[in-house]
């Protein structure tokens, strides 16, 4: 069974609450933390299918978090959610492993579409890696 566990990493309490509540309503297990340090501790304890990550945060920002998780065996899909749209920062985030970038303000439809895309991709990967064969 595919997990629908989402980690929300954002220093803005309003965004954390909206994402926590909205995603829980549609069946996702959610956890929210305020910065990259807390996120690192959380992914050491628990696997997440998706990490929704802000870029600009006090302490450890999103870019540094991406650098740090490269050394950790994490299978999470990282989605950058940011109001900061500097192309160099976005490019750096993608180079360091972010799978998608969504700009603030966002709609929950954008978030849901992204999560469904990752779920569909995970199912396709399971089917192709299973390498099922029929025997008589």
C-alpha cells in the first residue's frame, strides 16, 4: 500500500495550518514543522512520500535542507512552495533534488494535482519494478 504521508516545512504558521487541515480532509497523513532543522529530525524518524518545502526560512532554509538530505536515504518527493521566485534560487532547488516548484499564493487544486501526479508515478514505478511474469 502506498503511503500518503506529507511533511510540510514552512515558517509561516498560516500556510502550515491551511496545508495541514486541507490535506487531512482529503485523506493525507500530515505533519508540519517550522524549519529545515526540524524537518531533518522528522525524516530521520518517519518516511514521507512528499515534502512540501518553503525556501526562505530562518535557520536552515530550503536549499540547505535539500543539500543535507542528499546524504540521507530519503525517497521523498520534494516540492518547493515559495513566494520567492528568483530563477537562480528555483534552478538551484531543482538541481539539488526538488521535483516541482509551486508559487505562493497557491490553490489547493495545484497542491492536489501535484500529489496525484506523484502517486500515479509511484504506482507506475511499482508496476515496472515488479517485473511480473506469467507461468503456465
